[in-house]
C-alpha cells in the first residue's frame, strides 16, 4: 500500500477491487510504516469523513479532497471527474472502501454486514 515518492519518502494509495487507483495521500511520510499508520487512522475516521469538492484549476472536471483537523488536505481523488455528481458518488465509494478495509459495515456500528 505504501508507495515510494522519492527522497526516502512514502505515501499510501488505495485501489479498488478492479485494480483502479481511487485515492492517494497528500502528505508524504518518512517510512512505509508511517504511511500505513496514517491510512489506518483514516480507516478509523471513515464514517465521519467529509469531502471538499472543487473544480480543477488547470483543466476540466471535479476532484474531492478530505481536509484534516488543521485544514491541510489528507487525501484526494486520484483523478478528476467530469460531473460534480459523479465526483460526489466517487467520494461515497471511497468511504465505503475505507469502511470495508476496517471490517465494518457501511451502515456503521451495529449495521448488518
């Protein structure tokens, strides 16, 4: 899951079951273990995540970004989406993937699996 970005730094990437890249971490980490720990923290927070959906500055489309507690972006969509609604749905699928990674039902605690 942790991918090298050069200079001895790492970030995590989340892929869907079909192998497509869904999301990437924006902060880089000093080690693969740090990147995986950051991903685990995001999995824990999955049910409460909120995205900012913004228009791409230098092109066409929309991207989603999850801000952290200090406002800096933690994760973003891997690609831009042509429509705003498609971008919203992609974020919902991302959260569902995170929930699945955590072994919980998308319905939340007590939900059926």
